[in-house]
C-alpha cells in the first residue's frame, strides 16, 4: 500500500552550497507562509548560534504542499562535524535533494552524505544551485557529480538521477541550463515524479522508528519519526523497544500528536503510513528506539552513526577565579548536562574518568566540540577543557590515526606557501588543478595536522582561501608533529592589568587583554614569536617620584588587541595548558599555575627525568 499524498525528502549538501536558502524558496512558493508575512533569510536556521555563524547545526523538519501533495522536508547541516545529524534523519525519508554549488562542484561533505544516501538506496535528485554565479561551470559540475556517482558504485537507476538547475537566490529552477527558469515548479514536479511515495500497510499493527527527539516545556519529550506501518490515534497504548538493548520495554500512552505544517507543529488526532509526526507521552525515549503496538512488538534497526575522531577532557573550573561568573559550577551539574547532550547528539560520547571532576568527551571534530562548549557557557556553565586530541586505533600491534581529506580553493599566487606548510604537517597532495586564476588542492593529512591551522591558513591566503575537510580513513601513524612554532606570554601575579605593565609587555609579542582586566598568576595573556614561554608582569605600575621628566611622561600607546575566538583558543592550546570557559569570559591558562613548579616540570620533561 502507498500513501500517494505524501513525499518525504532530505536536503543534503556541503557547507555553504545553499541548502537552507533553497528550503526557504520551497517553503515560500509551496504556500507555507501567508501572503503578507515577513520572511527572514535562512528561516530554518532558528537557533541563535546558527544565525550568528551562518551555518546549519541541527537538522529540522518542515513541510509544504504542491498540487494537494504534502512534501515533508528535512534540512540538514553541511559541516562535516555535524554529519551525525544527517545520518540519523535518512531513516525518515524516501529520497534526497543533493545540492551542489555551480562553481565549487562536489566537495568532501558532498561525497560523505551522498555515499550514506546511496547505501540506504534513497532516490536522488541532483540540484545544481547558484547558477546565477558569473563563474558557474554547469556542464563541468554535472560531469563531476556523475563521476562521483561512479566512484561511489551507484547502481544504474541512481546514475540516471535527474538534474535540476536552480538559483535559490532568485527562487527559480529549470531542467535545461540554456532555458531561464521562472519559479520552482520544475523542481516541485521532479520531486513529485521521481521521489517515491511512502510504502506500508496501514491495516497492520503500528510501527515507527524514532529518528529525532525534541524537548518541549509543556509536553516534555517529543519523539519524531516516520510511521512505517499502521495507523496511530490519540490515547493509543504503545511500547518502546531498542534494537541494541533487549531489556528495554517501556509502556506508555500517546497523550498528544503533531504534524509539521510549514514551520509549525499542528495537533492531529490520526496519523497514517508515511506521515512524519511528533509524539508526546514518553519522557524516557531516545533516538533509535522503536514504537510498536503493545500487542505486536517489532523492533527496527537504526542506522549506524560514524565514530568520533577527536577527544577532550571537560573538567570543573579550579582556577583562582572559579565560581565567580557561572551559575552551574559543580561536577554533578556538568556531568548531568554532558550526558544529557550525549542522548540528543549521537555523534557525541561522554565517559567518566578516574577523577570525579573530569569527563572524557568524544566528538566529530573541533567545531563539533566548540559548539557544545558555546552552548554550555550560554546556559550558565563554568568549566575547563584540555587540548583536543585525535583518537588512535591499535591494529595488528601498530598505531593508526585518523586521516582527513582536505579540499582547498585559493588564488594561484598563494599556493606555494600553503603547499609548504601542509607538507610540514605530514600532508600528502593527491590532486591539483587550476581554473580562472584559482587553484584547487586536495590533500590527505593527519587530523592532528589540521589543529591550529585554520587561522594561519586565513592569514596565508589573505582571507581569500576556502578550506573544508572530512574524515577519510585510518592510516598508520605518520610520526611526531610540532604543535605550534610560537610561545606564550604568561602573567606573573594576580591583579588587574594596567596600561604601564601592558605597554612594556607588548614589546615581547601580541596581547589578548587590555587595561582593567583581571588576571591571575599562570594565566596566558598573549603570544610571543619565540618558541618558549615568557613570564610577564602586566600588573606592574609606574614607580612614582616627585620628579617630572617630559620624555618619560609621554602617553603610553597600546597596540589594538584582538581577542581570540573560542575556536582560535582551542587551536592554540598545548599539552600543558587549559581553557577556562565561563558565561562572561574565556581565559587560557597553564595547568600548573606556580612558575617555579612549572619550570621544574618543563626541565624534567625535556631531560626525560621522572
């Protein structure tokens, strides 16, 4: 049996290829908004962090109608670090729109999401977006996508996937690149004709796999998923089971049920096969659980989420300024929140350690973990984190490490410096070609070789370079790498930074702090070009005398300071340092604050003394 009035699709793409803008136009032309309604750009990016950073972090559901057919659409993140959000929603849909930039073509995340979609045998519609770009390469990009399908061993049907040329900016699409589009009708028609309608018997007992969960202040936890078979009504009794946890059998009653209409959730009384619904009534439900009729249990397997590749230690703040700025400062509160996040985000893994104040957190990458930190600090948490480390594997007695596939697009005259730096970071050049004054480089490089490189890359390319990476494979350990080629300026004493002390400190390097900021001994206040750390006194005041000297009384001018972002701080962190994160400040510090003890530790480490 088929539900001909429904289509379920996911929008997948590499970051910045225009997924969310395309969804905006589909919703707008699909009648999801009132005629006089003011519509903001990237309406699906509703989270504050998403709007600030201009990226999609969480997958979200919406729907619109075309010719009486309801199209449920799931907008997914494009950044590789949030690939877990993409993988888990594939169980909800029957097809996917693969959005590809008309100039950039397939990028690392394009390969990743397409491979996952093909493995689940989803129907693909290729949408070549941004055809209004002056430097668009429509024919070449179409050929590159076809090559990618060949590389991923797509079957004949998948190789025949239709191609739609679109401009999300102008809200147009066309099947022929030589014919100018007027609206999104060609794309709507392709969705209706190519994406299959959901199949399942509505007369069989109810069955649904939970692909996502949401928290509601009034209704508690909401389970989101596509109904595989059967019909669901309010007050039906269901049972929760899990494919990987045979002991899980929880009975509950459906208290309320919602469907997605536009961007809103609307209450409904009955839902059928193929409908994507939100169900309220079970607080202990998690992603990957199966909801079944209580008399006919049928547990469904869930898609395997790719493993994390980076780990960090999250710990209770123990700096001299601990407890001054945060609302939640204890190990119990931090532990509770981290484990709660791990339930929502399947790519995140949290473990207790021997130290009750320290927790081991595993994620997909630095950005994945930095978004977690930013959310924690905005919610009032105060904590510290250690340097990011890659996760190694032991295979046949040999050490293996994660390798990233990096694609870099930059001006021709900037390639020499980038090739030199990536070579020193154990990178292997596997592809290179030039076009219209720009060069595209493709590298295989150890994940640890990319730590701390993003800010240097932007400097080396004068901000004109684009770099993206995705996990490729595990390969044999490539040997030691130097973490950074500069040292730190470390505060000598606790107090308040003053202009006099800062003026003489800035001669040694670049400062992170300005006058009036509180510092403590062992806190890092800047960087210096030497490879060793320098202890400085930013609290030093001028010795006052009765004598005035015109030369020495001139105004002390400080160079403008630029505070690093959270990601830049993480890039700078070394083994013997911690990052203190509070709702009001981010401070970098040495693990050992006492200068004498730290000097002894450094001496022992350099000379191999236990």
